[in-house]
C-alpha cells in the first residue's frame, strides 16, 4: 500500500514535497530518525492494536513527517 495514494490521491503537492525534504534534512542532521520511528511504532500499536486515541501535540501537530508517519 502506498502512503501517498492514501494521503494525497491527486498527487503530492510541491509545497508538501519541499516541506518534507526540509524536515527530513533536519531529522538527518540531528540524527533523530530512530526517535521518529520509535514514536511511530508506539502510536501505531496504541491506535490500531489497543484502540487508544493518539493525537499529535505541539510542534508534532505541524510536522509533515509526523503526518506522513501517521503520528
């Protein structure tokens, strides 16, 4: 299953591509990828296995990477 087809059925807007690239560069520079992937796993488990409501807060609510990871 392709994520982009679910979130952006009409194609990924250029603004989103630019924003995601920028966020990914920062995440790579700070070596935060393991953090984001761990949070994604925890949220996915809570949301889909335990049926617990999980919502982004603060800067996570504005993060394109968090949106793409369904955090």
